[in-house]
């Protein structure tokens, strides 16, 4: 569930400036208060070190706060990761919903949402790394949170499905999302995260084909 105080359709809180250094974070994740600074510090630290090598001392240093302040807001590194994960998911869900609302027809709503998500992640590849790559490496409750987010995404995918369009089985839907996530993750791992928008035609066609057929899916995917 989205973190308390953050509406799903809104961007994450604007955060006050992090300490100098290449953290690669968008303006929305530059902290204004201590909790938000810790969220930004978590994103920066995970991007640099990964979950297992990250430490509370390192996260606190990146956020410009003390370890004592960290424990004021979070019980553990895992707790901070999960809260940050929820914040990012709520932000991206809002991005997708806002983009989809501009299109009247279901296939084009999906395309608009996909393009907007790729654009957001291309602007901030550390977010893609955080939600797509690190949960599987971290395992445990963090990987479970990713699975829950996947189920939520599948529910969103089927919302507004026209009566004349048959959804594929849940297994096929899971395979679709897993395959698309793998393509995005591979691009990020290869240092091509800033160019994720180049995947939009391929990803939209992959997503839509089981619903509307290859011909219509290709046509929608190639629209300007």
C-alpha cells in the first residue's frame, strides 16, 4: 500500500537537497524533511551499493541525518526500504493513471501509461533499479512486496477492459509483466537506463498482443 500521507495520483514529496555527490535522483526525491531525506538517501545508497551492502550508517550519511534520527522513523534498513518502495510505486501509479486518463480507448490508454512510465524511469533509472532489480536480490519480505505490487499492476491492467476483449490467463499476464520488467532491468544494468523510451514500441506490442492480436497491437505500438 502507498505510504501514509502520499496520494497515489500525486508525485512523491519534494525533498530538500541531498549532500553533494552524484546521487542521480530526480527533483521530487530531494528531501525537505528528515523522513523524506531518508527516503532519498535509501534510493541513492541502494543504487550505489545494493541492499545487502547498504548500511544504516551509509543511508543516514547520504540523507544528512544521524543514525538516531534514522531510528526515529524506521525500525530497520528493511523497514526503510519497504517504505521507500511504496513511495516509488505510488508515484509511478500516479504517473500511469494521469497519462491513461488522456486516452478514451483501452489499448491506447495502456500505451499512454506505458510511455509515461518509461519516460519517468528513463529520467530516473535509480527508481527502476530499486523496484525491479533489488527486491529479488534482497529476498524475504522485500521480494514479497514486489509480488504484491505485481498483483496490483495486473488488476490495474484489466481495469476498463472492453467486453469484446478477452484477457489472457493470469499466468500469461504474469509472464508478460515479468518479461517486460526483465527487458527494462537489463537495459538499466547495461547502463542504458536513460534510454528506456527506446523500448516503448516493443513493450507496448508485447503487452497488447495477447489482448487484441498482433496486428492491432503493432499498429497501436507504432503510433506517434
